[in-house]
C-alpha cells in the first residue's frame, strides 16, 4: 500500500479527433486528420474519426463516468476547426457552445478541466494555404486561435496546455509521414518543431500579458519521451543514451528551460537546425508553468548497432543525426502497441527531468497501455494486465516523489477506447470499453481500480 499527497491531481486524458466524431456537424471545418484518414491506405482498415465515440453528443454520459470514478481532473483538447472552421476568420458559435457546455458540465461535477489547444488536428484550410506547421505565419495563427479560447473559456478554465507531443507532430507528421499531414522529409521536422516552439511562446506571452491577472491560470506544454537506458556500461553507450534523450526530449524542453536546443543537436545538425532570435529566446525561457510529460515505454540505447539493434526509426529524433541504436530487452513484456512495459524507466525519467530542469513541478499528462484481445468485450472488461501496468507505474511515481521529485498529478490514457490515429480502432487504451457499433460504454476492471485510487490517493 502506497499513498500519494492529498492534493494530487487524478485524471484521464483524451483528444478531440479521437473521441468527438460529429466531423461535419454544426459548422465544424475539416482538419488534416479528416483528410488523412479519408485517404485509402493511411489508417488501418481505412478507419476514420467521423463518428469515433460520438463524444460530441454523449459528453454528459462521459462526464458521468468520470464522476463515478471519483476523478478530480479531465484533460481534453479543443478541435481548432470546430470553433474556427477555416483556422482563422469567422468563429463558429455552435462549436464554441459545445465546449462551453462541456466545461460547465465538468465543473458542475467537481472535475477540473485541463485544456489542450493543439492535439494534432490542424484545420485543413491552414495546411492547404501554407503547409501548416511549416508556415512562417503559423505562430501568429496559433496565437489568435489561443486568444479566442482564453477569451471564451478562461473565466472557468485555469489549466492550459499549448501543444500535445510536438515531437509526434514533427517526426510522424512531417518526417515519417505516418500521421497527418503525411509528409516525408529529413529536414521539415526541424522546421515544424521550431514553428511549434515559436507558437507556444507567443501563446504563453499573450496569456500572461493579457489574461493572467484576471483569470489566474497556469499554462504549459506537454512533451512525450521514452526512457533510454544504456545497453552497457561502456561510456559510448552511456553517451548515446543521453544523446537520444536530448534529441527526443531536450529538443522541445531545453529551449523552454535553458533557452536553446541541446548542444548535441547543434553539433550534429548544424545549420539545418533553425535558430531563435534573441526576442524568441527571451519569450521561450520560462514559458511553461509546469512540466507536462507523456510517457509510455523504455528502450535500450547503444552507440553502435549490434545484430538486433535498429536505428531510431521515428523513436527519438532525426535518424542519421542522432547516431544511436535502439532495441528492447527480449525479457520485457510488451503491450499491444509493441511497447515494452518497464515501470522503472518511468522513475528514472522523472528523476532525469528533475535534475536536468532544476526540479520543475511535473504532471504526467498521459500514461497507459493497449492490450491485445480487447475487441472482445469480456476480455476487455477483465483487464488485469492494465491494472498491473497502472499499479507498477504509479508505484514508480510514488517512489520518485519520495526521492524529492515534484510530481503533482497523473492522467491515465485514456478514458475510453477510441480512434487510435493510424491504428484506427484496432488498439484499445481505454479504461472503459466502447462497442463501436452501438457506442455503448462499459467500465473495465481498470476503471474501477483506478477510480478507487483517485478517490483515496492510495495504490494497493
């Protein structure tokens, strides 16, 4: 039995395109994920998010599930094209009203809304106009969208996240082409990442200069990172693991906490890595009130490939620039995503963040697992494997807290089975089972277990 602090934040997390559906309802404009998922071959079985979980029409039922669990927070994202169909210009009152009602419903049920402004679903019109994240004007467009959200919801929303997993947007969207908008390039990810950081800084500056005094909220960014464990005690492998973390995590965190990209990236990437102006560096430095972390797995890192090692294909930076080889220990159990279950990696990553970034307040904004066989309802409802996963990872979290890490909250991914991006509906991370034919929701054993943790702050 282990206990968490009394004021610890317990929540679940979702993303708009993965759950809302209603893709052409009430004036919503198309996003790059509508275009991507409607293009044959991009998504498993050609699935799409047209209906998803129909959260748009069923959000009150979903909030009731959260209340039943005893959660005190819920992290969700706003669909940019639902409130600004063209990404700019005329606002869509019906879309704004939907989020008004969702926020009010959460607050009425004692659940604090944590709002993510960008979770990968860029309005298609902005991409068609100027290739989206690559545009010099993207930071301004994002700031104007954020301004609308602050004005409309900031009297009630006190926790803001600008971007979710910018590494994924940059690498998977503009490097490997595995996610929307499906571009393949060795250079575009660096520019996309740079624009995201510029946009983050502009939005935070806008919030702090115009809204903070009267709204009194917090604003930050969420980055994803796997832990990198050196394959051996060879100093070259130790350096490779550190370099991999810098290419994966430091790429986005160092500019915010240290003022610039990691030196290892500058050295390796050279002139292909964009530079910040003095003004941009000043705005970036200290531009996150908390450290948002999405964490799922761990890999072994080595400086040289060994028969079963591979280059970090989309798993830690630009491949040839990083000079790191990755692999999993064959003894590690894996999830349905093929991600290794290594709870101690979570604890090591939390301590690494604590040391590198001078003890920031940390919130784990996503952690969870997909399990095989959960398309079968009975298998899904009896998800002992997910209970074990959560118990083991939360145990590592509490151990990190005991060591002085300022971890203040945990959001389980995810509230319910949903559209899992390029995997379609094949991979299920939910605490609640969803029948995608009837849209019935049903709590899994993990929902009941996690609810008990949320209500008591105790892991058993």
